[in-house]
C-alpha cells in the first residue's frame, strides 16, 4: 500500500472530503476526487497543515 485515499484521510481527520480536497489544492497535491490516492508524505503534509490551522 502506497498511501491513503482522500476519503480515508478525511475520515481519519474527521473532516469533510471536500475540505480535504481544498487543502490538497492549497498544498499542490495531485488529488482530484475522494478516491484519489495520497502518498504517506502527502498525508503527513496535509495533516500537519490541518493541525496547524485548526
């Protein structure tokens, strides 16, 4: 397994997948839908961004 889907990470962070996709856009991650795969590095970057801004 190479990472998590947007949907799985949004469930883990307890946020809406649309909000997570917005964070992906801000961080320039290549995620276009709830089923897009994120690498573990992208997941870490997104999680750090989310925790810093909430």
